[in-house]
C-alpha cells in the first residue's frame, strides 16, 4: 500500500524531556532530540485493521467472531494484537511503528507534562479501569475524548488501549534499574488502557511484553498506531 499522511499529525523536530524520576525503569529524565515525524492522530481502529485482514489474509484478532469485529466496534481501537501483527500492519500501510521516543514526544510535548493534557490526572479526558467499570464498557471509540489530546493534537495516548512501539524494553542510559524483564526480548507498550489504572496513562510510563503477546487470555490486550518519517 502507498503511504499517506492523511489522518496523521506532524510532530516538529527538536529536543524534549523523556522519562521521569518516579520509577527506576523510567529514569533518569534525559533530553532527546528527534527529527520531525508523522504519527497517527488515533490508534488503528477495528475498521482499519479489518481492511488489512481482508486485503492480506492476515489472521484476525482472536476475539473477533467470524473474523470481524463485534457489532458496533468498527470505530474502536483494535486490541489483542501482537507486536508482530502491528509491525506487519504498519509495513502493509507503508508506515512503521513509532519509536518509544517518538511516542513519548507526541504524548507530552516539550514541557515534561505527566499526562498528554497536563500535569493533573483528569478522568474525563480518557478511559481507564475505574471509569470503564463505572460505565460498563471496555474500549470506546477513538474519537471519544478529544479533550485528552496531546499538545500536538494526537489523541488517545492515555487509556483505551496500550500501544506497541518499535523498541525493545531496555533501561535508559544511566538508569539504576536491573531486572530480567528489561534485559532485552520484550517490546515496549505505552499509554495504559481501559484495563489499567491512571498510573499507566502517564506519558513516561513504560512496560514490556513478549512480542507474540495478544492478551487473549486476559480481559484486554495491546493496540497500536503508526508513524512515518517526515522526509
């Protein structure tokens, strides 16, 4: 498929503050400079992923009855896809997965904010566990929380579905963190989801999953969005 920047947002190049001092795996805070890049405004939807499945014969997510999303979920983010599924979709779309640094810059901008919308958590701007349980929902349409957009206008970077990025989970340079999980082999997911609490929706929060993990055995699973070089 020929790549297009329709539905994407241009994040300008330059430095930003990455990481935090809240947890060892997130630290130390450090400055990263990136070139400009494009990133999807929204996570890939079930409708978009269905076109990929039908166009390529790629297996559908394990929770899709009859190989298609449940009724009324076309505009929800696709979930329960592996890192390999996300990587393959991005290549089919003529794009790629964002790097971890690109994802974090798209989420927090250059002022070091904790959440995409600011420094204080606001449950009205995203869908997380307690909110989802109160409403009796899991995922919600990707356009549901425009007030939760990042400084660049990128939406749904906190909650709804966790998002795969390109990188392996490794400690940052200068980190004190040592663990088997951060020794390579796991791929990073970002942003939290309806299945997790607000802590996971912080811009600096990071964790890793095996690249073939879909979450099928659990209540929720990862989704993703795509990126492109700007030049």
